[in-house]
């Protein structure tokens, strides 16, 4: 039997396409008509479907030139094709990775195999922008694997057996030596590749080095309200230009009454700088119970040392999303007030010491005398004093 592909004459293609178009009205879809006619002409359904599309495209008159009935038929056909494309995309969305990333060709091949009887290979490939030849080549490789694939499958069984028989502690080197002792001639790089594919690895002495930790979640979700003091703290830092260079100022704010519970001025933006502000807040407030500490995703706040200190103090870490100031809006607001009321008005600044002394005076004024509209036009310290007085009166009444 010859392996050469058949070359059908143009007249045969046009005639087959016309029969599909004429028979389409008697079927629920064009693909059903194609599946009925293709076996009778001894051609592949995808080939007939392609001929039909080309014939229709070459002979389709302009929409304005068609009679009303033909216009309606053409619009209905386009509507069916769009609905079918939407159905294919909806079902294929489960195979796509987060963010719409195209999955591996093997996954798309499984999807086409599952739905080819309903929509046809050509329709699915056209909607998903996959070459039909890639699909057919993948299917052919699965049915007739190459020699290397067959050998890899046999080696995988031997590698897993050796690995399991030796307490699952052998790495690629010792697995390779054991296979050689058993008379199997295999390259070490092949053992490494197959073990990596199967997720097998040898045990290593010493403690595993952990360079990163999972980043905390956003527990605040832009809801900057607290029922009592020491329930929610927010933190952030800003910078100030001086004659000797930039200095950095960090604040920690209690959300209930906007009291600044910790602050620090530094010439560097290292983790120690924000840790000092945290230590001051812990020393002054000595919180009891669950306190949520919220910040942005700056490297200082998500560092190992800072998160460890939060855990030691019993604070629950919370961070906003990357590059979104609204997720830490309250701390940004305090930074803005600090710059507007102090830095911009009394500058330029000579050095870090001058900024530090001025910040001390401003924080004292802000906490004890500045009227805040968000808490009823009273100072933050007075708002907290009122809360504790009410708590005490309620306790006495009870």
C-alpha cells in the first residue's frame, strides 16, 4: 500500500464542500453533516471540514448582496460557530494554568481526545490555536513510542526498585553504581535525568538551608478599624532628605485611636531600623492577647528576623499586596501628615540628629494634643483614655 497522500482534484473538493453545505440544514451542526458525508467519500472528516470552509470563503458573497433569507442563514451559522467556540473555550479553561498560561501539549492532547467526537479536531485546534499536525504527532508518539522512551520506562522501574530497596537514601551516583553492579549498562546522566523526572533524590547530611519563608497573608483587607487598643497595628517608613543624605523614619500606629506607639530615625533602611521601632512599641504597650501587625511587602518587614520577632512577641503578621499603597493606607496617611506638618514646613534639614529631635516633638504633639477628625476631633491619647474609662465604669456597674 502506498504511503503517498491522496491528491484530490479541485472539482472533487468543491463538490464535496457543496454537499456538506446542502446537507447542513438537515443536521444539528455542520460537523454532523461532515461526519455523515466524509466516510462515503473516503476522506478524513477534518479534511472535508477544511475544504468546506475554503469553499465557503471563496464563494461567499458580500453580506449586503445576499437575499434576506441567505443573510439570516449566514448569521445563524456564524452564531453557531461562535457558540461552539465559546463552549470549547469554557471547557478548555480547566486545563489552562493560572493567569491563562497555555498548558503542556500533553494536557491539550487529552482535552482534544475527550471532545473530538463532539466538536472535531479541526474546530478545537482552530479555537485553541494549536496546529492539528502537533496533535496527530503527539497521538502517534503515544501509540508507537520510540526506542528511547521504551528504554526509559524500563530503567525507571529498575531505578525505583534500587532506590526503594536501599531505604530511599541513594542519590543518582549510588543508584548508578548499583545498576552497574547488576550488569545494567546505563549512563550516569541518564540516571540523574530519570530520577529528577520521578522526583527521587538521595538523603543529605546536615540541616537543609532555608533561604525564604512563605509570605504572610493580608488579614486586614483595607479594613482599618479596631474595636479596642492593641488589636491592630500598622507600620511603614518614609524617607527625609538632609544635607548629609537621606534618613529614614519608621512608624508603628495603633489603629484604634491612631496613636503612634513606636518610631525610629536611621541613616540606613536595614532590618534593624524597623526592628527598633517594633521593640519600642512592644516595650511601651506590652500587648496581651491577639495583636495583628500589618505592613507592606517591603524586604525589611518580610525578612526572617522581623517575622521571627513578631512570632516571639505573639503578634500575627499581615502584609498587603506588592506595589499597592491602598493596602496600607492608614500608615501611608500618617507618613503624609508627618511630612506635610513637619518635614516640608521646617526643612531643609542638616542631619539625622535634627530630624530625630524634630520627630520626637512632633510625635509627642500628635499623640497628646493634635485633634483627629477620624476619632471625633480629639487627641489620640484622649480617645484611648475614654475607652479605658468606659471599660472601667462598665466593670464597676457589672
